[in-house]
């Protein structure tokens, strides 16, 4: 499932698994999960779960968060670790923060919207403190210009891959040359930038083939291929199978 809002939840008890993009794992009590907007998220096993959950759009926090959300809170970066195993003390602090949000949300304060923003902001600050204690190296690396630029490119690809298939289109959005973008992405990921676009297209195509009844022509149109033939050629070249063969395999 792909959403246009951010999701944060804390599992306290119960059976729960998650799949974020292509990563799958089982959750344990006191695991905190951060699912950024537009990240593929699913769960096949949810039984007798207890905990806290909150959903909010990035624009909701713009009045209190300076700069991009992932710049201030690295756990929203698409490549970051999105599950944090909290200690009992950390979990208690986060639970109290959730309780404050719930209390304000169910109340009738004249300042309800601003209070909710502030309390969600406090929750993110608590999570960032827990995150920094575990992923300091990642945060320092992310601060370099090359990593920041690659991260910006990844976010743009995730947002536009359906209708923008060329590296130069993204370079234009970032106000840099295609060669510079290629050099930076290769230096930080070891892969050419077009591969990231193709991987997102392939991932989305597989999702549409397996989870919808859309025709091949409809999927080709949705993903902005020139026609069904070009879509089939792309899938065959990348997977060794035609779209129809992929659909039958699910």
C-alpha cells in the first residue's frame, strides 16, 4: 500500500510483520516503526496487537519544521532504517508523547491544531534522540553534499518515476548537469542514476501486475511508456519475462 501521509506506530504487544518496499521483518514489543509517505508498506500478519499509531502529512508540520522533513529527521529518509527497537525507558517516553497527542486530539481546545503540531514535533524530537543513539555514522554520512544530493535525487525519483524516465529530467529539477548527477550518484551508491529509475518502474509494474486487474495497455499508460510494446520490452529486458508471464507467476 502506498500512502500520501507519514505513519508512525509503536507496537507494545501482539503478532505483527511488516514489508517496507522489498524488506520484510517481524516486529517485537517496543519496536517503533516510521513509514515515510510514498514508501510501499504492507502487513500480512496482524493479531491481537496493542500500541499507538499516528498519521500526518508532511505539509501539516511545515509551520514548525524548518527545511525538509528528512533533513531534520533522518529516519524519514527513504534509505534510512525505519524500525527502531526501543528500550523500556525510551518506550515509556514515547508512549507518554502519544498519550499527549491523543488527549489533545480528543479535546476541544481553541489551540487544538497548533497544540497537535507541537506535540507531534515533540514526538519526532524524542524519536530523533533515540535514532541518533543508534545511527550516528549514518547521520554524519548523510550530512555530506554528495549524500544529500543523492537523497534529493532518490526522493524526486520516488515522486516522479511514473512520468519522468530520463536522468536529464531530474538533473534539470536539481539545477545540475546530468554528468554531475551521474558522478555523484555513482560515488554514493555504486550504480548509475538511471538504474534507480528503472528499479522503481519495475517495482511499481510488479505491484500493478500482481495486485490489480489493469490491462497491460492500462499499466503501460499509467507508467507513461510510449505504448504497450515498449512496456513489454522493458519488462522482458529487466526480468527475462513478459508482463503476462509475471502476472501468471503470482
